[in-house]
């Protein structure tokens, strides 16, 4: 097995995790690290097709359990085709969302429950976990305002009610409390450079890297 690491970026809508993932990828590459950036649902041809079913259309398009099963179907494909081979080849994988999003959105937001999602997680991916997970935390109203300011049609989850998003936020924080050795909560309401520095410093300290100072 190679020495690649997997870092996941989690958070509610408009938390800035995608932007920060791109910044960290650049910092790692400048430090000589091979990096694969990817996303969920998605990351392979089949998983991207599943993504299209999940992020477009009516808010009530799918029962919550159907959503959860589709997320894990995409995740298994992504893990087997892209993530595990990259890690085995000493490539670091930065992933925009992973299983914690299923816990938060379907388990918490839709009310399926964390225990039920954890059963699916064990069946689908076993004991596999990221090496480090950032949870970007921001107030629901501020995050949704940011999200609606973006251009794009992948807005099915954004259009769900505010209480749904409040449950998501609390579930992410609960996951972080449950696994403090893996999860680091980042105050995403801070300035973009301050958040970037917090992410870079955490990775440098955790993995013994010199990432220097890299501005957006």
C-alpha cells in the first residue's frame, strides 16, 4: 500500500469548502505532493450520472432512503475506481464531500438517523475512513445566501427548507464531536485567507509538511 493520504472537505451549502480544497491542492502540489482532487457524488463516469439524478429536479424527487442508497452506489464506484488506486500510488486525494455528507444530509437532514446510515456505510465501504476531515461550519442563513449567489443549476438541496439545513449543520458538528481525531471544525464565516491559513496549518502539522505561506 502506498503512503497517499485522503483529506475530505465537508460542510453545508455555501461553506466555501470547494474553494478551500482548491487552495490546499495548490499548496500541496507546490510542496511536491501528487494530488487528485475529486468530488462526491461523482468522481467517475457512473458516479457523475448518479450525481445528476440527485442534484437536479424537484425537492421531493426521491424518498430519503433512495437518496442514501444512490450516494453509496456512487461512492463504491468512486472508491474502487479512483480513490483507492490513487492512494495506493502514493497520491493524496482531496475530496469535496464523502460519507459524512450522507450522514448529515440523509441521516440528519432527512431524518433517516445516523445509525441507519452507519449500517449502509459498513456494508458499502467497510472500515475505510479519510485520514483527515475538515468540517466547514457557517450559519445556515449566511451559507444559503452565499450558495444562492452562485451560478448553476445544481440547487436541489439548496431549495430544501431552512430547518433541513439546520439539521445538517448540527449533524456535521455531532460527527466532528464523535470523531475528534479525524475531524477538524473550521469557522467558515471568517475571511477566505484566514480560513485558508487554518487549513494549511492543520495539514502541515498533522502530516509534517512544510507548506509555506500561499495566498489566494
